[in-house]
């Protein structure tokens, strides 16, 4: 199955935006640029394909193991697993 990943904003205030992302197999976020620093907390084990300006790469994620990225990241994120995948994105606002 392919299609769009589903985003659900859980918190959005002057300091943070917290979004849950759910991906069916083959689903993608669509190309985007991050306007804030952010932390990703995977809710599922698996791999995501990151389609970036310099090429594609796979990223292995483990449930509960967060990572941080700075403002300006541009990419599309694709679920290449044969199962659903989910993570929480926490964006910090200036």
C-alpha cells in the first residue's frame, strides 16, 4: 500500500509542536523543510528511507531511541517496512 503518512498534532504552543506521524507500508511524508530544530522518538522498530537533496539513504530506528536534527533539514521520509511505522516529532520553537 502506498499513500500519504498521517500527521496528528498533539501539542502546538509558543514553545513546542509535538506531532505523531503514522505510516502505512510505502507511505511518505512528502518533500518538506524543517523550520525548527526537532527530536524524533520512534514508536516502532524499523527502517525509513530518507530522500535527500544529495541522494537517498536508509535510517534504522529503534523504539524509544530518540535523535536530534537542526533547522533546515530537507527531505521526504518513506516507510520501506512491510509493517506500519510511527514516530513522535518534537519541534522546538525559538
